């Protein structure tokens, strides 16, 4: 689920909110330095404020650091 304005960039959304639900497959790795890598890909059911629904590709990429165990 997403709403509001993007943190980075000046994208303009046509809807106040939209979301997607579906299965994804991917990998999640923590390295000795604490670096985290998370990649996933799948398909899902998407919807928006106007009541439109459609099939969409779901792609996720997250990078981060593990602060403590």
C-alpha cells in the first residue's frame, strides 16, 4: 500500500493511494559487514483509489545495514 508524495524525486501520482498484493520470489542476504541485500520478483493484483484493478509485475530491491543482533 502506498500513499502520499515520494521521498525522492518529483513524481506526480494520479491517485491518492494504490496498492498491490501477490506472491514474490527472491533472495535475502546479510553479510559479515552487516550489509543487507533483499531482491524479489513476482506478480500480483493491484488496485487504486478509483476502483480500478489489474495484474502487475512486482519488483523489490532493498539495501540496508544490520545495526544489532
